[in-house]
C-alpha cells in the first residue's frame, strides 16, 4: 500500500501523520477485503483551499472538514469483483500495479476545531476523517440514515481496532 502525504498548508499537525494514515487506511482496506495493493494520496490544506475545491468539484461554496475524490467506479460499496474480472484496468497504476483509489483532502483547521469541540485528540480526529474518507473512496456514502449507520459502524470498528478512542491521550499534542 502506498499513502502519499502532502502538506499544502503551513498549519502542520503536531505529530507525524503518515504512520497514522497508513494504519487507518490499511485497516479499512483489510476490513473491506481489498484484494489489491492500493494507493491513496492524502493532502492537508487550510480553510481557503478546501473551500475552493469544494466549490470547484462539488458546487458547494463552503468550508468543510474533508473531501474524498474516488477514482474507482464501484457499483456496490467495496465490491472489488468487477476489478478482479479484469474490467476497469485503467484504475491500476501501470508502473506499480497498485489500485489507484483516489485522493483525500483534510482541512487541518477543522481537525483542530472539531477535536476541541468533540473533546478528543487531534490524532483521533485525523484518524476519524481518514477512515470516513477511505470508505467514501470504496463507494460508501451517507445519503440515507441506513447508509450513515453503516459508515459510522465501519469507521468506529476501525478506530477501536487501532485503539484510537475518544479518551486516548497522545503526549505530543499537549502543547498545541
């Protein structure tokens, strides 16, 4: 699995995000039985940039916490069968053979404000947004109450498995 991490903002998180992102994305892919090595790009941006992307790509002129840009046209969430049958070969990186799942864009300002609002760590908020977005890359959505419940259960299971709970403390975040 390849996770490319790019900071497009000077507002850097007070911990090395890459191992966290790799753990969360890896656990989502394991739980969803992804049969391929995969790649995802995660960009950290500020309010202005995420609003620009939200306006450009979703026609919503507002700041948000995270955006997902899936590259695989899943017919059903996490149903990889059409890829295993050889369809959609353009979803694979020709150099590495990895499945190109898409891009995640995380707003660091919202990571900070939501962590404070919900009373948990920056690491937990980053992990939550990453799990949420990775599920979107796999075709999950939350347009109905039932879909939302499915996503929430899957997100929480990933975070629990990794021990990233609401009350977990991380010393490097104390002086943020």
